[in-house]
C-alpha cells in the first residue's frame, strides 16, 4: 500500500513539470519549410508591408478640450492650490 501511494505521489508531483515541456523540446526535430510555405510567407510579408505603407502618418497630438480651457497663464502672485481651511 505504501509503494502505491509513493508512486501516485511522485506521479502527481511530476505531471505539472512534464506538461511544461513543449513538443520541440521533447525530441521533435525542427520542421523545414517547403518552397510553397516560404513563398506564401513572403507574399504575406509583402502584403503586410504594402498595407502598412498605405496608413497615413500620425498627426501631432490634438487637444479636443483646448477651446474650453483657459489658455492664459496664471500670474506669479496667484495661488494655484485650493485652500481647505474652514
């Protein structure tokens, strides 16, 4: 009975560690790409770059509330902090 519990305990402890091993690490060789796959990847990259080139450049930051705010600068004598004294 003790041996069975020991084997089960080891299996429970080892299972999460074994699950983290990816198939490539477990001895699977690197898959080489065929000519068709390489050509498809190049076409995908070319399409991506063409699409990115059509996006216009970002304009400068705009302030949508700029017309609402007071744009004048406060004078040095004004206190900008609020007084909480009652």
